[in-house]
């Protein structure tokens, strides 16, 4: 009986630790907003709708100042993507780093 209780407590603790590590950080949320800004300005590289769904899924768990900062990152990235001399570097960013935010929110925390 004692062993069963100890096993149950250990399993509960492990499940709690696993769910805590599945959370997406504020930094990832801000990066996803940047990627969305780039994707809306650079056509055909990444689907902005996939990034939008990730951001919507994560928005509710954020403090209001993080959401505002995310909107600022989005606008800043759109402006940066208008520069022709940065287009190649930003396209590379979209095809590499931004791919982490295209899938479901739970996949990001595992990467």
C-alpha cells in the first residue's frame, strides 16, 4: 500500500513537471509575432495564417504588456521586411527560425 501511494505521488510530480515544461515562453511569443510580421510582408515563404493561429492560442496566457510588445514586434518586422537589402536575410530567418512557430503551440516547447 505504501508503495502505491509513493508511486502515485511520484507520477503526479512528474506529470506536473512535464506540463510546466510544455509552456511557451514570452520570448517565443514575441518571436512568433516577429515571424508573422515578416511573413505578411514577404510573400510565399511562410503562411501567415499558421503563425496567426499559434499567436492566438498563446495570447490568452500572456500579460497585457507582452501582448502589446508582440504587436510592436509585428509592426517592426513588417517595416524591416520592406527594405530590399535585408530581404535575403529575412527570408532565411523565415525558413529556419520561424518554422518552430508554424506548428501547434505544444510542439514549440519540445524543440
